[in-house]
C-alpha cells in the first residue's frame, strides 16, 4: 500500500500535505548474526588473524535475523550490502602483567586488510583474566570485496583467548545491518 498523504493533526498544521516523493530502501534492521570461537586459542606475539574454530552461535534461545554471515579461514563475508555495526569481544586468560589486543580488520578490495578498530585487555599480576570489546561501523557497498577479519596479539610471554562451544559465547563477534549504504 502506497502512502499518498501524510496526516498533520499531530503536528498542529492546518492542512494535509500530498506526498510526492519515493520511499526507498528497507526500513529497520534486516540482518543480525553472532559468531563465536569454539576452542581456546594461544595468542601470537604479532597481529594474526583468528582463522579457525568459528561457529555461528547455537546456545539455547539464540535467534538471528535475515541471512547469516559466512566465514572461511576467519574471513567473514556479508550477506547483503549496507551499513553494518561489527562488534568483537574477547575474554583473555593467563595475562601476566601484560596486555592482549583484539582488532577488527577490514578490506574493501578483497585483498588488503587494514586495522579499523582495536581493544586491549590487561593484567596486573600472574594469571590474570581480562575482557575487551571493540566495534566498527562498516559501509559494505560490495559483498564480494568488502570483508572483515578479527586479529589478535599478546604483548607478554603468554595469553589465551577463551572459547566455548556448548554454553556461552566467551569470545565472539556480532554483526548488525543498520540500514542501506
């Protein structure tokens, strides 16, 4: 059903106005998805893509909206164009007075990845736990070239990214399509 008039009573205007424009795009959120790591990961001493052990969240009550993200070797592909909020959360254990960094990396040419956002978890003693979260709003204008990956690195001698496949997301990513590009 097309809208032909906009009622003005609530605006206290004297007349109704004819609508002559065109409404385009899809209103509202049309894609929402979550992924998580399924196995603990020993962190590297240089920025490295988290390339394995990803799964779409499947905990009791999980719900996604629209088409799911897809992933291969840690490279995530979007199901449709649009402006996406990409969020990465990581739980790090075995921090020894050091820090661990999580990154969101993006590409717009399906080749060269650049750092878009970063977060840091730090420890103040032996065997500390830390949590960090970062997010980035990514304008996906072409699903074949615009992709995202999550990287990690540790500053000290040891750190582990925590994961769980059965009960809860300990380290994971959320993707929400906010609207049209």
